[in-house]
C-alpha cells in the first residue's frame, strides 16, 4: 500500500457527466468485488467496502446532476480509494482475475446504469 494518496476533488471538476457516472459505477464494481473476495480481504477491508458502497449510493447521482458539487466529488474519491485498496493487496495473478471480474461486473451494471441515469 502507498503511504500517501492525493484525493483532490478539484481535479475532477471538468469531467463530463457520463464519465462521472461510468467511473462511479467502476468504483462500485470494485467495492462489491472486494467485499465478496474471501481469500484476500480482511474484515477491515470489507468494512471499507461497505463504506464505499454507501458513499457511492449517497453521492453518485449528486455529482452526475451537479458536477460542481465539490463535497460529493470528494466523497466519491474517498469511495473509489476504499474500493480500490484490495487491488494493492492481491497477488499479480489475482490482479488479472480482478480486472476480468470488474469488466464482467461493469457489463452487467451498464444496462442498469443507463436506465438509472439517462432514462429517469
């Protein structure tokens, strides 16, 4: 794990809404994937995954609808950090498996994502 992580929500202020939605859904996939991975994650990591899902649930639609909501963007960065921690813990072969599972998760969630964000 790195000793420091820079989470600066101002760097994300120019993102278009569709990129914001897709990266938020990617963080959600990582959180769910990490939560269900019994081999590489501790109870602490699972708790961080629960926090990530909660933060995404509470803030993704906010930043999609109002890209200048700096507080919601900061919470989304925190959620993505929590969700992605497990990628540092896994062995290299598990990293590839994680990427494949994430792609599968994204494919399954895309239909839900488009309905949720664009057809409301």
